[in-house]
C-alpha cells in the first residue's frame, strides 16, 4: 500500500481504493443508466446515438468494437445493422452495467 491519495468526489481517498469506489458507483446506477442519461441530457443522448450509428456507416457483414460500451445498446444496434446474429464485442470496465441492460451479457468482453 502506498501513501498516495487521489480525489473521489469531494474526498481524498487512498489511490488503491478509488477503483473500487468508481465501480461501486457504476454498479449502483446500472439498472437506471438510460433513465439517468435521459434526465441529464434531456433525451439528447438518444439523438447522439442515432447520429453515431448513421455516421459510422456500418454495412452488412462488417464488425464493430464498442469501446466503453456502457449498456451495450450501440453494440446491439450495430449488430442489427450489420445483420450479424451473434453479439458484437463491447469492451467495458463494469460488466454488471451491461449485463443488466443487455439481453445478452456476453456482449461485454471482460
């Protein structure tokens, strides 16, 4: 253990503890992730997602890697667009977030 500290909100916490606290926050909001995004962005995050999908121009047979996939909804939409019937990979730090919101927890590459 080191004497290094870092910020977590308005607190200074031991460096080693921050990752557990961040994970705790994500796990506590996982079931309400999309609702929170709706409230914080006033629904604009849904427009951003549509824009992202259109801008990507994914075609049938192409593969997509969703980095920081959150709930995996973009990965699921890309999978439908590319006519792939298996989950698209999504790299995420907090598998619980994706397993709650996604019909297939396997979309999170852990």
